[in-house]
């Protein structure tokens, strides 16, 4: 297993699986040519499923589940301690209105020592200052 792990945000995962998304080809090219372990926070799945259902209905969600499960990406759960950290992050950055899923990814990055996040949501992750490194490297 590769030693470098990268957390996957909803914006990237959605683009990876939605061929109509403007970032789809970029996401696909990057995912196919990187050697690192992609970790998918479980909270990301709910957000992606909501978007797929809204934009493509049940067929889109079923196709996503078929394709996603065949890739066997490891899923990472949010713990109670992570939720405590999510609260701290939301309070610290209250004026920035960071969303819950992004804050979960931020908390997971600290707990797991991950310094890279695959996202097309640059704003929220760019303002966050993690405890374990100077900043999170945003890919692709």
C-alpha cells in the first residue's frame, strides 16, 4: 500500500463520476495517473449522492454506486473526537461559513496526518490552517 494518503472531497468525487461535470476529464486524468492511496471520508458520500440524485435521479446514483464500489476506495469514518474538532474549526472560521463536510475533512486530515486534499473547492481549504502542517496541499 502506498505510504502517501490523499483525502477526497465531494467536489472531486462528484466530478470524477459525473461525465457532464466541467471538471470530469481533469479529475479522471488525475485519478488514473497518481500512485497514492485515495481515502474517501464517509460524509462525502452523502453529499455526492445528493448531487447525483438532484442532477440525474436514481439512475445516476445507481451507476455511481456500481462504479464506486468496484474501485474499492477505502472509506474513513468521522469519530466523536473528529466532531469535536469540527466544532472548533467551525467556531474559529465562523465568518467564513465553512461547510460541515469540509470541516470533517479538515479534522480527518489532522487525525490521520494527511497533508493533501483532492478538491475543486479551493476557497474553504485554502483559508484553513491545520495543526499538523502549515497548510493543506490542494490537488489536482
